[in-house]
């Protein structure tokens, strides 16, 4: 009876030791993973900060004004480009679409 009790106690003690070792190993692995994730989060935050700074630099109103003047041929509309009536609009659209209206033809 004494030997059986001793064997059972040793098996239980060995199981407890193995369980504690395994839980420590898992804890250490989780801790390493958590530090890795924290480093990735910090790196991503730095990247986001850099991108925000770049975006602020690229979207400055003065810079956008310069680029618009350089690459967009915008200018105020001249009086000749103003359309006064629907007939003028239709003839302008026909001209843009390459439609030639016969002289003296009745307008719709």
C-alpha cells in the first residue's frame, strides 16, 4: 500500500512538473509573440506618421496651385465662348461632334 501510494504520488508530481514546464514554455512563447507584435505596431505607426507628413507636404495649397498652373491649361472663359441661347448651344455641340448643318436648312 505504501509503495502504491508512493508511485501514485510520483506520477502526480511528475505530471504537475510537466504541466508547470509546459505552461511556462507557452507563456514565454506568448510573451515573445506579444513583443514582436508590439514592435510591428510601433513600426506601422511610424510608417503612418511618415505618410501623413508626406501627404501634408504634397497637398500644400501653394504646391497644388503651382502644379495646376503648370499642367492644367485653365483660364477664364472669354466672351466668345459664352453661349447665349439653346440654338447657339446646339450649333456648338454640332461643331464639336463634327456635324455640319446645311446652309438654309430649317432649324428644329
